[in-house]
């Protein structure tokens, strides 16, 4: 018996054009799954799809800021693709702003994309006929959800909201045999991280410093996501699983 | 809204097949009729009919008809 | 006799001050010697509010604290008329329950607005230069829902978790100005029992949620005392925490 086996499973991945979403798509496909990839970056998606095996994989370019359109889009997509066994949400924007430059509007925009789209997608994929029993949902959180640092109020709040929603929804949806969890990375080597480094210049990255196993790779996080999608993680629900290179423990 | 339409709305909200429910269906017979189902009906009454159904009240209802009557 | 929770000479702003818990907080802070500036959206002037605002160390401002566009101007006026503050308490916010199937983002956004966005905007306004004393203290009222999952409370719980995350970040950011930021995770309070949706939800609950609160229901005065504790010099180096006030609920 293989611990990581997703043969014949159908998995939806958002934010799949780059970084963690992309590596997750590649990995779950290698493990036998058929995937639907959603991102705003159509070209990026095409490249990822081209690297996957099997004929059933699909991609859709969609701006997840448009929450109102998600329901009809998902219903349409799943009508063709079939009910899901997994859903991984890797869409989110980082933001760094001092308090003096914060505004409710900004807070709201970040909450809407990072958190609102997640809950709305969960609501839609857990509608009858859109999922199979044993559906596993994974959201990408952040150590910012649990530890405070300056300038990341909006981002941290949105991630804490996601972790909390997962605790509530895991209980609410348990009777439908659906599990929800988040993965909690610290710094991961993604395009977003590369941008952050450019911004910081010479300034020390405090998070990286505490992450004593060093900078994570998207593929490392994808491994944990894959495990959470598989039957082997069947007892894990409502949890926030650290993928943080030791950050939270020290 | 006619009673037939209300029943259909309840069926859709609870994700039940069309024609699963009739006015005389006992609530206790409905698949998975638990506290979450009751809460869903409470919110539905508020959203669609502007009626404040309470937990205490819904616990007194026996059939679908009781709910339909409340919605009026 | 020394009172480590002495607040004489301190001026405290309390937002969301006219709820029952808010009034209890205002009253107790006044008893401990503070000058209290109350702030809330008021629908009707109840006798309890009249009584408290009659005290000569209490002053009341009213505007829609959830209308973000009004907060900055409102705070400009308050600071102009009242001067520097030593403490800020946020006990505004709304509650509510909704199952996932009927929960669209509007419901969540409303909750986030009242429980998070208004709080952060108020902190931004009150901590502008020369408005908040060095070694000042900020307290937000949160909930055990922030850390424990309950069915149908996704929106409310997530807004409280977001509030607590913002408290940690603001604590880090405002530490430079030596301003402390903390929250209180309250469990079931006596006053909760009067809210229609809570009564209703309790009537539906299969598990007796209140029983999990081993030491029984919380008296609003305990919240007031805990707020005073966090505002006072007794907690000079406590910052970024979410203090459990839950009668053993999360055990």
C-alpha cells in the first residue's frame, strides 16, 4: 500500500500557476490525480497543464476577487469534470503596510481575496453533487496567523480568519465526511518571496532567521498538502499543520 | 409564494430531491434532521420571509406544514 | 493601601460603550479613578446610559462607530476636546450564527467590519502622534470562539480570530511607542443570554455548550476587572496576548 496515492482522484487547485499551487498540481498529478487548475494567470496555467500527465486535466482563468461569480463558475466546471475528492486553496496576496497607512478599504480587499474567496469556494464545492465522501480541503495559511509582526496586520488577520474558519467548518461538515485543514508555512521560495527580498534589500529577514531549517521550497509544502489529501490523514481535521522549518517552536 | 413553491425551496435549501417532502412529512423522518438543519431553516425563514423563528419554536414543530404556516 | 489597578489620572476611551458589558466596564474604570470617554452608536438613550453619563468623570460621544468614513473625523474631534489618552478599549462588535450553506460573503464582511476593520481603524486614529500616552494600553474584547471551532459560527469566530491576529501585529508594531495591545477571550457572559439568536442557538444545541464552562457563567464585572487589569500598570510588560476569561471552557 502506498501512503501517498491519489489514483483516480479529482482535485481542484486555486493559485496553481506559480509557487505552492503549481508544485501541488504537479505532485498530485504524479500521484495519479486529475486536476482542475484555477488562477488569474492564464499563460502560467497553460505551462503547468502542459507538464502534467493524463488527458482529464483542465484549467480556468478566473479572478477570485469576483466572489459573486464563483458559484456559477464552480457549478459549471464541476458539471463537466465531476465531483471533487480534494480542494487546495493557494490564492492569496501578501501585503506589508505600516499602521499609519492602513485603511478599512485595504483590510477589506485583502480579507475578501485571502479569506472570502476561500469560504465561498468551500461553500460551493461542498454543495450536494459537487463532492465525493472523503473530500479533503486544504488552505494555505501562514505563521503570521499565529505570531505578530509589524506591518502585516491585514495579511495576518486574513490567515487567522482562515485557520479559524477551518476549525468551525471541519466540525460543521464532518457529518458529510469532509475534512478541512490548513498548512502553515513560514518563508517559502516563491515568486512572492523573491519580491519581498527585493523590497527588503539588505535588511534582515527576521522570519527566515528563526526558521532554523532554512528557506522552504514549494515542493516541501506540496508534500504535506498531498498527505492531507490522501486517506492516510483521515484522522486529521480542523488542524493547522506547521510547515515552518522550526519557526513556531523557537 | 405557494405552499408547493415553499416546499421546493425547503427541499433545495436542505439539498433534498424534488418531491421528497410533503406538507404532512414528519420532521423527525427527514434525513439528518439535526440542530444544523434546524438552524438552516431558522436562517431561511429570516432571509426569505422576514420571520424570526426561534430554536424553542422549531422544536415544537412536528410536520412540514407547521413550518409552512409559520412562513405566512 | 496600594491598588495595583489604580487608574487615577488616566483618561480611557471606550468604544462600543453602551452595551451592558460596555457600561459595566465604563463604570468600573470610573470607580478606579479614570476619566472615561464613552463612544458608541446610540439608538435610544436608556436610563442606564443616562445614569453613567451623569457621573462627572464620564463623557459620551455618539457616532456610527461601524461607519469607517466617520471614524477619523470623530476621533479628531474627541482628541481635540479631550486631550491625550492613556487607554483604549474596544468592546464594540456584532454576533450572529449562520450555517455555511447560507453564508455568502456579505454576511462575513459585515461581521469583519464591526469586529475587526473598525477596531484597526480606531487604533490607527488614536495612536497618531501625541494622541496616546507613552506606555498606554489598548484592550479588545474577543471570544473563545477565536480558538475553538463551533458549527455555524464561522463568520463570527473568524472575525474574532482575525481580531486577535491584528492584536498581535499591532502589539509588535506599536511596541516602539511602548504602547501595549491585548485582547480578552471571553466565554459565555450573563448578558449573552438575552440575545435572541444566542438563546435560539442554545435551544438547538445538542451538546450543552454552557456546561463546558466549568466555573459557570461569567459576570460582566469580571470582564470589567480584567480590562482594568490590562489597562493598568500592573501589566506593564504584557503585550500581544489573548487572555482567557472562560471559566474553563477550553479545557
